[in-house]
C-alpha cells in the first residue's frame, strides 16, 4: 500500500492524506490499473487534468523537444538535490511562472542527472536560471532572487 501511495503522489502530484477508499470494482478514471480497493482523490481536487507550469527534463531529446522547440518562452532551472538555495528558488520560480497563466513554462534540469546539458549551457554554479525563447537564450542569472525580481525577469521573457 505504501508503494501505491508513493505512485499516486508521483503521478498525480498530490498528497495522499485524506484519500477515501472506493469500493472494490470501481476503476480508476486515469486508466491506471490500480490494486483494489482503489484510493480516490478527494472531491476538492479537479478531476480534469490541469497543465503543469513546469516539468522535469528526462533526457537530451526531451530537452530539445520541450525547450528548444517550444512555442512558449521557457525558463530553465538548473538545480541540484543537495543545493539549499535551489530548494528556496524553485518554489519562487513556480509561483512567478504560475502568475503568467500559461504564457511561459519552466523546465527543471537536475545537473547531477544531466551534466551534459549543464556543460552545454555553461552552468558552473547552481541555481542557474536561463530564459529561452524560440530556442535562443534571452537572459540568465545565478543565485537567489526575491519574488519581485523573479516577476520582472519572467515578464521580460514574455515581452
């Protein structure tokens, strides 16, 4: 059951506290073949899939497809799990991107998993944030910024 909760958390991006049991035989609307009895999401959550403002880059091909070839401007957050400032900046970036209501997206690149991309874009310290539009680097910064500075940075990317 613990593995299933972790799967729900990873796939749905939600906490599993407060989930309610659904009688055996009820299928999952997402198409997952979950073990019975299946846990349903609380009714407070929307049942339709919402488009996330950010995504984790899976590999170089994924980066090319979702960042370089993106129709939208993209902020690239080069970070590492062990980086304290990255853990502070990440949520601030998510908030700044969410304010733009779909006009910009954010790619998260873990430099330990994707060293090739970090080298390719000259990342020598984390967090490094690169703004890209139409496959071209528009602007970048290294380190932490406050919410107002991030809002200005994102607005320049869109404008």
